C-alpha cells in the first residue's frame, strides 16, 4: 500500500512541482495522467525515494520512503524514460544488482527476454534505444518488487513490442503488486488498468480505482446528444460523454482521454 500524505515538492526557486498530494494506492496497475509539467515524474521520483519531499511524506506499508532504508528500497523499483543502466548488459545487471531484490525471478527474466528475442548478454552500448528499453522492461518486471514505477514504458517500442509488453505485464504482475504507469499513450495498456491517478498543475485531482469510478459515472458513445451529461465532446459524428452512473443503461469502458479532459475542465466526478 502506497500512502501519500500532503506530499509536496518544490524546486530551488520555490516553484512547487507537486502540492499537497494525498491518496491511498493499493494493489493493481494504475495509469498516471497529467499534462506536460504536471508533476508526474516528480511524483514517481518521490515514491521511489529519489527525491525528498519539502513537506508531507510518501509511505510504503507505513514506512517513509524518503528514509531510503534497505528493506524499503528492495521493495521499490523505478524505470525512467531513456534511463541508463550502470552495467554492460542485463546479465551483468543481474549479477550485481538483482541480489538486492529478494523476490527477483530469474526464470521470469529469461522468459521476458526471450519474448523480445534477447539473451541478456547483449551490450547496452550496441543496442538501439528501443532494444535497450525492451531489455530494461524485461528486467524491471522480473524484479517482482512490491512497487514498480514505469515512466513512459512503451516509448521507443515498435508495434509488435508494444503488444508483447501488454502481454508481459498481464502475466508478470500479481494482484499484491502496485504498478504505476505514467504515459501519454493510454491505448497501449488500456485493458490492464485497475485504477487511475490524474495530476494537473502539481495537484492530484483524482486517485481512484476503475471499479469505484464506474460506480459513480458512466462513459457512453451516442449518435444523439446525451441528456444532462457531466462532460461531453463530439468526435466526428458521435458524442462521447461522461454521465452519472444511474442515468444511462449502457456504458463503455473508461475513456481515459475523455476523463482527463473533463478533470482539466474542473468537472466534479
């Protein structure tokens, strides 16, 4: 369980990148949305213990991450966009780094690499950006940490690799793990999300599970304008709307782009 308590981070000039974020985030895969500069990467860095909050705290099962105690750090892993690993290959990374993660699964790593057509002996320096990222994703999932933080995990991947990643996450992640995926391309893992976090201008405006959200609102696509929607927009010849859950008979899955736009327009859900 990740608990955010008035979590705030400010840069040197006093500009707050994250302001008073509070939430309880349980097991499951969470989509993290926000405009550029909203504070998404800052939130991930604070959750990973890579930054110390100006005030408030981030807790994992009641323990402050900012203290960076080994027993907490072994339960968290952050994979950033275009991140460099400080070793020659995944094979060397496994020997020197994976020993600090007690739930690391070498067989899972082998399967993940094999799915991407890799052995783990390939040198990072000779890989393309996309192949390097595939190797890193295979490794990150195999660590089987309680908390896994992924910043733009599909960036640089071709279409087949994106499909492999979706299957890989579905197979590797267990219900007791918490995975937070920050991305602007929600379609890649759309069917896997158990919850959603939305940041806007440094403020956490939504932290909810998909089940809880769908108990309150419904997402519909109709050819005629809906009656009294909470938010609606027209796309080509159809109306895409968010309405109270009890006001319509048929509902689509969560439309995350529509949800994000509604929250940016201060719609209360």
